[in-house]
C-alpha cells in the first residue's frame, strides 16, 4: 500500500476508535454523575427509563455525531431493506443458534475466572413486579438496544470497514461490540453474537435481520426473567419450555446450514488482497482513538471483577 492509502486507513480507523471511545466514556460519565448518585432514590420504572435514555444518547446520538464529523453518508453505510424470506430465515436461524451457543461460552468463561477466585459483579436484570415495569423492561432490553447498538456496530462501523474486506469488517466490528460491554460475561457473548449478526448483515445486505436476531436474543432473556420473578409458572416448567425452544432453534439452524451449504461459496467472506491483514490490524490497533478505547475498556472491565 502506498503512503496516502495507509494515511487514509489510519484516519478511518482512528475515527472509529474515537467513536467507540466516546460511547464508552459518555456511558461512564452518565453513570458517575447520574446513575450511581441517584440509584437509591430511583424506583425500577425510573431506572429502566434512564437505561433507555443512556442507550439512545450514548449510542445513537454519538453515532450520528460521528457521521456528521466524518462527513459519512448514512445511506452508503447502512442498508435498510426487506430481505426475501428464503434468504433471511435460514440465516436468522443460524444467527440465533450461534447466539444461544454463546450463552454457554460466556458461562464457561465466568467459571474459568472463578477458578482464580474472581467473579463478575455486574447485575444484568432489574426486578420487575408491575405490568408497566414489565413492559418498560422489554422495551429497555429487547427493543432499544437492537436499534441503537445495531445502528452503530452493524451499521456505521461494519459499513465503514467493509471497504477493506467483509471478513475483516465482520471480525473487527464484532471485537469492538464485545469489548464495549466491559465485563467478563458479556464480552465473549457479545463478540460471538456480533460475528453472527455481522455475517447475516453482509449476506442479506440489510441491517434488519441482525436487528431481529438481537431482539429475539434479548427478548428471550428478559421474558424468562419476568416469568420467573412474577412466578407465572414453576421454574422447572419454564426450564423445559426453554430447552424445547433451544432444541427447535438448533434443528432449524442445522437444516438451514445444510441448505445454504449447497452453494459452496456462500459461507465465504470477501477478502481484499490489496489490503493485507497485518497492515490492517496494525493500523486498526495502533491509533490514538483505539488505544484510548482499549485502555478505558480494560480499566472498566477490571473494575467489575471482585474476589469471591
């Protein structure tokens, strides 16, 4: 690559680094000045509304600001179009199956840390009791994040990186998506889910299937939490229903993979030979924005760990 190409790549990657750094920093600042001081005074409804506000302001608005500053055309980065069911459904099934496998990977990672006497201190659920709290919980967990997070990671970031090859774009957008969750449980989970969502986005040439996968994954989690906390059913019955649900998804995913595999090139991702991976990786990590992001993520992740 010539000097001007390398300079442009470093500028692009630095901009992405500052984007994720700004998102992470703004979340930390809002937590420090609003969430932590007022937590004991807020009820569940207020906390859920605040959670939605943080997601929209830190993700969506920051993403828009980045596009304005970098003079990026959203229409060229994000494709929003309906996808034919024969293409979307098999990929969605594979994406969901991958996400559910990621649950077990995250559990294994957490257990591995516990061997060294460390555990995650972040709570991922709010106790909900009233109908309005349940509705807000679903919106805050299963509706808002799939919109805002997909907008940034499978929209802006993936769209920016695809110029350098779909394989590189899928991998690095997923790495950033995992890292921004800043705890040992969600980092591996979000990374794997990010891989599936990014792959589906590339193959469908639309962000909508990834949003749907993200919604189903989060909705499954919050729905079972609500059912358990409100004691709608016996826990054993809920576990049986959940296992049956997983079984159906896994079977459909296997069938989908077999069908799509008839095209031997389908699961391959484009690689741009004019952009060697070592050069891309060096430029991606070795810029000011990304270095700041890595530092703040490392500090915040370590702060969520505690001795058992």
